[in-house]
C-alpha cells in the first residue's frame, strides 16, 4: 500500500502547479485497503464552486491513470 501512496503522491505533484496557480493546493490524506483515495483540498480549492469537477475530471483522472486499480477519489473535510 505504501507503494500506491508514493505513486499517487507523485501524480498529485504533476497537477499541483495548476491548483496553486488558482490559489489552491491538495494534500493526500489516505489510501485505504480498498484503494479509495482520500485527499484534502486546500486554499482557494476549499470554497471553489468548481471543486467537485476539479476532483472528478482532474484529480481522479490523474490518480487513476497512475494507479488504475483506484476505485474512487474523495475529498475529505477536516473541519
């Protein structure tokens, strides 16, 4: 599982510049045994009305390309 975490973190590094350009960022929280990836949106991404589309059409696609076995990517809110 640690290998998946590393690969996913590397995939996120590839999209971070785009998120940061809009004042946001993303943090990898967990990769479950069932290969559900939990991420935390940061900065401007937290309140962005496009965050769901960013998650599904951007982040999830990049992660699934890196690790096709991933079932789902979900954003968690630690508030």
